[in-house]
């Protein structure tokens, strides 16, 4: 989501509802862009895998043919009786061996280059998937303010983004404890460093630094009760405007 575009919308003319609609549309366009990027990465990954399989098959076939040729030459040398014939076979064997080694080195370099590109492609895809899941977690918690979203996203990706990798389904990123981005972000939502981004914390009633005499009402719970909730329950609570009193 482009920050300058959002600021321009907020500073422009029109009702708050109209501005909000434009911001939501801007956000959706950003998410759609990430989805298209993910599809492109998956297509590139498939193409690279097919290329690698073909290259590996060709290398294996050439290796088997070269080894068969070397064995044939070795057998001919063993059968040769004349000294000149044996020297000729040895020279030919040396040439074939040198050719085989040069080809093997070239193939190894080609495979190493493919591995480097493939690793970079997977890392780019991993980062896109983690960002998409974080965007979804922000939306579920009701964090719609563009600046809050940008700050929370940046903080989460910087501190926790590297912990997530695609799971068994090769799509949903999980960390070493097999927790999803949504689960981890839901837990972090109850900590001071993230509460400032939650809408209920910016309303003044129960947030630290807010005005009034403290949060009250059925949608306010203590930190002790919040800690007993699982990540999904915490996320649902805050998405409905819940607060800690």
C-alpha cells in the first residue's frame, strides 16, 4: 500500500465514509498485486524445476555414456599385446578422461548456478507469503488505519518474518513451533508494543495514555483472562472492539 497515496486521500475532499472506501480499495489493489506476484513466482518455480529435471537427466545420461566408453577403453588396453598399441589406447583414454572431467565440472557449475537462482526464488516467495498472511492478520484484528498497518507490518516482519517458512501444504507459512502468522500475531496483539496499533487501544477509554477513568463494559477484560484465551479467541476478541481493562 502506497503511503503517499493514502495521505493524499485522507487530505482530500469528501466525507469520511468516501475516504474510507477509497483507502479500502487501495488496500485491495495492493493485496491483489501480491497475489499476482505469488502466482508469477509459483510459475517461475515450476519452470525452474522442469529445467533442472531436464538438465539433471542430460547430465546423468552423458555421465553413463562416458563411463561406458572409459570402461571399453580400459578393456581394450588390457587386451593389447603390442607396446605401441597400448600407448595409443592410453593416450586415447587420457583424452576421454580429460573430456569427461571438463564436462563434469561444467555440469556441476550449471547445477550450482541453478541452485543459487532457485534458492533466491524460494526466498522471495517465502517473504511474499508471510507478508500476505500478516496483512490478513492485521485486517482480522481490525487494524485498518494505513499508518498503523504499515508500522505494525514493518515491526512484525522485522522481528518475526524470518521465523516463518512454508509448511507441509507448501503455502501456509509456519514457524519452528508450527504456529501460523495469524496465531503469533494474535498473541502479540496483547503485548504493549502492538496494542497501540489495535483500534480499541486508540479510542481513549481503556488504552494506556487514554482519557477517562478506565475501560468499562462487557467488551473489556483483564489481562489475566486474556492470557487464558487461545490465539484465535484473542484475535476474535480484539476484532470485535475488545479492550483490556
